[in-house]
């Protein structure tokens, strides 16, 4: 006999809510709790100057920008590959109306360069330090924002991503000035645990009462990392074009939410993966 058959029908919705909250609480207490020992282990293996400063800022605020992460040669390669993907991207009437280009996860197997960069060791180390445990790739894609005034809606309004703890990494291939089309966020709001993730949109009034808005801004070649549980939003405006590639990472096996479909990498990258890299991209 199933549990629902033991509970009278009028009580089933309440029982379901209690069950869902208990599952969420398990994620809060176990799945999202970092290990100090794991963080120390990650720190030993990194070569990024100022690693701990960046890592602790990420933990405290829920966001950090590492300026000039990529050198000029690598940045040029990224820009060339990104432009190739933009030029060959299928037309999308909605995106065009918003003067944007969205390169979906489905095209990830076409790009060897961005497949390789998903496993960049120092970026991964920051992500793993923040989580305090091993992580897995949970999504990827590219976005171009042309200068445009866009009405609030979608990602262009205050929200969290409805995944609870999730790290998203942005690779800047264009300058992203503070008054341009940078991501806005509320520092520290990543620490709010949302038991109900079905309503992820936030009111402008509530957000502005915090009086402290952060900006993910930096020169081309920089890397921004945020916890998408933050109150955050896109900031579409007439500022300069913004080109970014992004990766999402979560810890494996959440209880109360689901991971996205496994992103497929470029086959030549897959052929060279180490066992640990295969675990990260969920090919084990």
C-alpha cells in the first residue's frame, strides 16, 4: 500500500508540503553544506594569484570578478570562435526582437575551445572552493547582447534561478563596464534558502530596499562567477555590446531539485578526458 493511500484526501496536500520541505531541508543541511577540508585541498592545487581573496569574496558576496583572467592570445581565439558560432546560429525571432543572440547548449559539441574551457583548472578550483565539494557541469551556452532598452521580463528582471545553490561562470569576450550591460546582484542574498523555488521572480521594491547593488563588470578577458541563488538580473541598456560564454555547476545528486540534462562536449575533447574530468562532465 502506498503512503498516499494511508492519508485521507483532505490531508494529502499538507502532507505533500511537509514531505517537500523535508527534502529541501536535507539539501540545505547536507547537499549544500561545504567541507572545510575539501576547500583546503582545492587551495593547494591552484596557481591563480590571489586565489583565496577571490574565493572568499565569492563566498561572502555570492559573486566575484577575476579581471584579465585570459591573456590576449587566448582572448582572440575565444572571440573568433564565438563569432563563428554567432554567424552560424539559427535565427530566433524572439531573440532578434530583443537584439540578442543565444547560443544553446545543444551546440556545445560543435566547439572544441569552449568545451576545453569548461574544465579550466583555476576556474574549476574557484567553483569547487565555493561549493566545498566536487561539482558537475549543469549547463552551458553563449550570449550576445546588442545595445538595447528592453522592458523588464525574463532574465531582465530581478530573480533567482530556482535551483538554490548553483554557480554560473561568465567568460567576458568584450568589455563589460559598470554602467553597461552587466549583471546586477544583491551581495549576500545567496545565503537565503528558498524552500519554495516555484516562484523565483522578485519585486523591484523589495530588492531596492537593500540599498546595496553589486555589478559584475570588468574588461574583456575577465571571468565573473556568481551563485544564481542571488537576487540578480540582466541590465539591458544602450551600453556597448556584451559577448559572454557561461557554464553552470552544481554538486551532484541533489534531493529536492533536479540537475539539467548532461551537456555533450566536443568529441575530440571527450576522447582526452581524465577520469576526474569525466566525472565533472557526467560521463562516468
